[in-house]
């Protein structure tokens, strides 16, 4: 591909887009809470904000690059391959800038038939599969690649596994854009294979087969949508390298890697583990920092926890899952999920795929509320959530804080 049709390092237009970014995503209230030790007392409530929250570096970069792209190509048709990040507010703002988001049917491919060489296509922070990237190259359109550096690090590890003849075992969600893109990297090498496990229960099933062998038919059914084409459990689990979707629970990824290592030690002996097993050093620092910050916040006495971020945001769901183990937790997709007039909150319970409404959630005995937000949630949505919580108690934000 000609150099002039592929961009990955920005267009040097940050100054031109700064005002729009600040208007769309900045929160003066959140800045003030951060400067006050991540604490706010107002309206008889105490708010405690986790010390790491919201936009991470990779998301910041992706959003900035998308805004720069519209600035750079003001007259061009611009497309985005899926959502740039999993946040409805951010994606709506991009659509308002006349950036069209391409959809993908479940189990299908992104529709690229309408794209021409004159168009501009943005690749999201999750990246795209090897096949989708090649399809876009074949069209010859201008590509703006916002793939997160942490995701690229995982890709390099998976490619190394495939090159050395190891199956990539990926801790992730087989339907998630990032995991699909990561797993696809093995196809760069002849015979490259992958297997995706979502949690420890699935890992145990795989490890049992590694340790004892047996009939692979049940595993073939169970992982039908989570393995590479032609996957043979008897052959392709001889040598395994572990990787992860960057937004999964970091501790769980490490535990899965250790469990797989143990399986090979039991099968072949400790002295032969290195022949059959590879691990990873690609835990996303931003994901880890946000999870660590929540764990630190949960050491304090909290009456409720509000986690803000897209319902399809894996890192937000991981934060909500951590919080729910310690305190009553409400995962809301957006600040608008808090309804002061009805004294209700629209939220998605842990493990559910349906939004529910809880009336009277802000009872008089709720005095200390913890807050955090997923890596794709802008600060203004955190600030709006705080304002709506105060209004649910019949209070407005004190003027000195706005």
C-alpha cells in the first residue's frame, strides 16, 4: 500500500481539535474532585472517585485521531469499521461529524461494498482482523489506523506463538472485536491455530483434556465458535501459548495462564514445560491500573458503587464485576441512566444482558458513593452522573464546584 494511503501517527492537528474535544468530553467538576483528593462532599453525600478512571491513553489517541481525520479530510466520505470504542456517547458524537459506522451481523463480516478508493476508513482502537484489513487494502481506500498499542503488543505475541508452532490460547470473548482481531493474527503463518476461552470454567475443560486426553467431541461442540478453522484438539493442544484480550480481568488472565502451565507440568513433567508452554507479558497497564484503583477504593466504607461505561464495554464490565463482590453496584451505560425525577436508576446487573430499573436506589442510608468509569468513558459523563445523583436527593451542585 502506498505510504500516502495509510496513516497511523496522527496528522499534527491536535491544536485545531482541542476545543471540540474539551467541549465534548471535558468536566470541570471531575477536575475539581481529582484536585481535592478524589473526594466531594455535597448535599449530604460523600462521593469517592477511584484514582484511575475513564479514558486511557489508547482511547484518548483513538478519539483524537478520529477528530483529526475529519479535520484533515473535511469533504471526504469517512467510515469507521465498527465502534471506535465501546461508549455510546463517543460513537454518537462521531456520527454527528458525518462519520458512518459500519455494522457487522452476528457471525458475519463488515459490509465494505459501498467503500471506494476515494473514501477514508478509520480502524478502531480494537483493531480489525487480518482478513478485514486485507479487504480494505484491496479496495485501495485511505486507512487511518487507531489500533491501541497495547493491543498491538498482544498481536506480536500471538504472531510469535504461531511462527514457533504454538497454538494461541486467548483469554477473551470470541465475539469481541479485539479478540477476533487478535486471534486472526495466527493466519499470517501456515498452520497457525487459536483457541479462545472466556473464563476459568472453560479453561478447566481444556486443561483436563491436556492432562488426560479423551474424546474431543464435547470440546469441539463447546468451542465451535472459538477455534481456528480445522482445529484438532488432540493435535493442536500439544504446544500452547497464552495471550489475553486486554480488557479482561488481569488477575483472571494470569490465573488462566498458570492453570494451563500446571496442566502441561502434570502431563509432561516440570522439566519439559518449556517445550509445550509459553506465557505472556502483555497485561494492559491501563486496565490493570483501573482495576487496582477500584480495589483500593473498595477498602473504604461505601454504601453503593456506580460504574459508568458501555454495556458492551468489556473493561467496564470487569470493573463492575470487581465492585459487585464488595458492595452494592450499579453499572450504568451513561449518566442519563440516573433519573432524578423518578428517583430511579437504569442499570445492567452483573451477568445480565438486560437493563433493569431500580426505584428508590438512593435511600436515606446511602451516604457514601464510590464512582469509577471504564476506559472508554469521557469525564463529562462522570460529572453528569454526580450532578444527577445530587438532584435525585433534591440537591444541585454548589456553584463553587461548577
